[in-house]
C-alpha cells in the first residue's frame, strides 16, 4: 500500500476501514473517528469521517484502499528547520563535551559562522545533494510539509543559493517546502563587527532582492545577545512587512531580550525556542495569535537547563508547535518521532499536544492551516498511515518507525 499511484483527474481514491486522528480544531482532543474513511479527489480531501456516513457516490471510488484498521493522521509537518547546509560541526560537539558553552564555541570562531564558511564553499548542486538524505529521513517518518531556512550564506549570492536549493528540494521530492529568509542569523566575517551596517544590508538590499525573485515565503531573525538586538530585528521586520512577507523569530533561547513580545508586536506566525520567555511574552503571543514553536532537540543537544514555560503557554492559550530545528550545530536531528518523545519527556507536553504540534499547530506556524495539518474536507490529502494500536505509540517509542504509508496530495 505505497499510495503512490497518481490516478486520473477527477477520480476519487478512498481509504476505508481506518481509525482517524483528524486533529480538527473543532474536535475534542485528537478528533478520533473509529471505523473511519477518507476520500480524496485531485489531491484534496472531499470526505473524512465515519465510514457509515460516507456519501454513496464516494463509496464507488476508482481506487479503494482497505487500511485494515490502521490509524491515519495528517501528514507530519516540520515547521522549523535549517535543513539546507553544508558539512557538519562534530568538532564543536566535542568541544561542548569538554565543557565549552554555546557562547564560548561561537566566540572561538565556531557556531553559525563555521557553517557559513562551509556553505559558501559549496555549489548549489552540492547543497542539494547533501540535504537530500536529511529530507529523506524525515519523509520516511511521514513528513509531508517542511519549512527550510536560509541563514548560512549571509550575503545575497549565498542566501539566494540556499533558498534556491530549498526550492529545488520541493520540486524534486513529493513534499511541500516553505522557505524562510534568515539573513539576520549571524554576523559574517566581512562585516568586521558592525552589526548595524550588516542589518542595513540585509533589510535594504538582500531581502528585497530575495523577495523580487520569489524565493522566500517568510522572514526570520535571531534575536539574542550573540546575534541581533530587538531594535535591529525590528528594522528587518519593517522591511519584511513593506514587502508583504510574514515574519517569525528565534526568540528568548539563551536570554530574555523580550523576543516573544517583539514577535507578537509584528504579528509573527511563530516565535521559536522560547526557553527564557516570561509571562508578558506568553500573554503577548496569545493576543497576537503567534504560535510557540518548541524545539527540544536544541535544548537537549547543547545541554540547556532552562525549559520553555509550557505552563504559561497553556495558561494563556498559546498554540504550541513542535519541530526538529534540524541544523548542523545545535540540533542535528532528522526525526519528528524522536522530537515528539523529547517534547514529552523533557518538557512535559502531553501526547495530544505533541501530535497537534507536528500537524495542526505546525501548519498554523507556517500560515498553512487552511491548506493542511488536519483531516478535513477541502484540505490537501496529506496523510500518514501507521501500524500502531493507539496514537500514544508515536510519542512513546524511540528509534522505531511504524509508518505504513505516506500520502502526499492524494498520491
């Protein structure tokens, strides 16, 4: 049951004898439907619900797949990755094992700048080739949508190269790719320490050029002491808004610069990391509808001890997404299943929160909730079909992949 046949335009494909976790916003918990069915036409869901209520016309589908009681969830979504990068930073991993902090590694010439050097030396073809295994690992666990950031180029040509590589991955693989321009990620060596001049370059030259080529779906920034100040990020976000591009932010990861409030002020799709976010930040995000993207891989990998304020997010009704933060330096993680386990084990997220975090809320964090993230009529037929007895297994198990079939846009 590979689910890869394309079918003819207008034909209906039907998955029956299934148990559904629809993840619908309007449903309780996971939106479970026992004895369920899903029908799709031209890549879109036309019915998802009890098989007993399936319209008779849809029951005469051109192709009928018996799921034999398996579970179907929406296809998984990784809403925060730096998947396109060159080389690795295993040497920095060794430094941290010897006691160096993330800040110390950065100031010693490691960190993001070392990935900049590697990416600049790689061709676009090499970038794609190195990124394909990482993408395939995620796809093999049911991924159907992924966000990929730039941020290791830090000049126009190399940021452009990164975003073009990300677009090529989407063109050549059965997966939806959304790109984020992360020019304000770190200071390149040629900037000679002048952060303000570099931010001017990003906001006034690189971002408009990237936008003119249609390479970015959103604009991101890194608001942190080792990166850029709230005022500097604001200048980038002002430029993004002038170009009608939504924003998101790496916020409050290593300190509280009130990045969550900054993100909320700009109506950001998401604020991500958030270990040091305070109650004012959580409340601001709730008012703005900004999603909190939880990244347990980075917390685990750099051995942080300050956890994101999950209780405050629950208290204020902030929606929470969960993502891998796949990157070469602080989260070399290519498993959303393991990421969910980390979110539950390290941060105390519930099974329901974890599963919503890699489906519905991840879609919300990308501005795609109207298109995907739940099993509802009118949305893309992006499905993951699992050999499990209950949804909790997807969060509970480690190093185990129970995916039976992955369906992207109905095929």
